[in-house]
C-alpha cells in the first residue's frame, strides 16, 4: 500500500435526497461517522466534503489498513476533528466484533452512528446503526452528498 492523501478539491453543490434512509437516522444527533474498510484516501475526501458544514459529525472513527496513511489522516485532521484511527488488516473479515467493541469502549452509541463500508466489505454493518452506506469504489461525490443530506435532516 502507501501513497498520499488527495488534496482538497471542489465538490459538487448538488444535494440529492436518499429515499431509502431509515427513519431512525432522523431522530437523534450524529455522534460519529465510522469508516470500515474504506481506503484512507476516500476517507480524506469524505472528511473534506463535510468539514465545517452542519453535517460534520462530532467524531470520525476510521478502521484502515495503511499505517502511514492513517498517520497522515491524523496529522491532517487530528487538531480540528476528533479522529479515532484504528489499524486493521487489509481483509476486514472477522473484525466486525472488534470494531463494535472499540466503539463501545469509546462510548459511541451505534444508534448515533453512520457507517460507510468499503467496496470489499461483505459485512452488512451493525443492525443498530442509524444508517449504513456502501462505497462502490467509484467517485465519492454522491457519497459525500448523501452523508451531508442525511446529517442535515437531523
């Protein structure tokens, strides 16, 4: 692995509603966005897209497999955002319980989280999460838009 995080880029201002969002999402505050198996470069794009907006969560929890890129994320965002970075193997299989245990130890209620699962993650996500979004590995503009739209409804 390895590489660098993308620079901030202009984002589309279009906001499209996601009709498939569970109503639970609208009922409570958004404590954290949890990125599980999402490449660190894509996490950076999501963080940039929501930074400073009303949609920005109180915390980001990032489960990633590249220690250098997780370190770069923390260096870039750690002073302005509460970021919990957790290194995991490239294969996320069997790590679901560990991820849930970490959230529990950080006192982050699942009902106040939105999960963004990477394209290679087979796990459907936790049942109690407010919303679960799946990255297809393509452009993230629509994912940023969906996250912003979801959080704006709170």
